């Protein structure tokens, strides 16, 4: 996900993360599926569900078009098209200057 960092805030367009970040300007934010949780203020639509026994992976589309994967309890029942609310733990995200990501893409 990309956003803009300033004053210890990262504006992702669909939500704002508050935390201790040294980055400023355009950034890339990376998070693991387990760092998202249900019940947040960010609207998402379930695109796909994958039951893995003890957990279920949900591929969801955020309001801005970003598609992410989140992990929920294996007993959770969601269907394609379900509208859910998600949130991200700002303490667990990785923040990189966007030019860092562009440099990696150039090498790959």
C-alpha cells in the first residue's frame, strides 16, 4: 500500500495510521495478514475465502481498490461479497520510502 507520511502520521487514503515514523513524503506500507483485524472503520468487500483449518484467509478489496489478505479464526464464516470492517495495527506495519521500493523493482 502507498501513502503519504508526515508528522508521525501516514495517510493511506482510506485510513490514517498514527505512530512513530521517521519517514516523510510518499511511502510504501507493508503489513502481514495477521496484523489486520475485523470490526474496524475501514470498509472492505470479501473477494475470496480460503479455509485452512485453524484459520481462514480472506482476500478483501478496500474502498480505494487495494486488495489485501487478512487472517481470521477458522470458525469464521464469510462469503464472497460480504461487507466487513477492518483495521490495521499501526505498531506492526513496515514503512519504506517509495524510492526504496522502486529500487527493488528495478533490480528484480
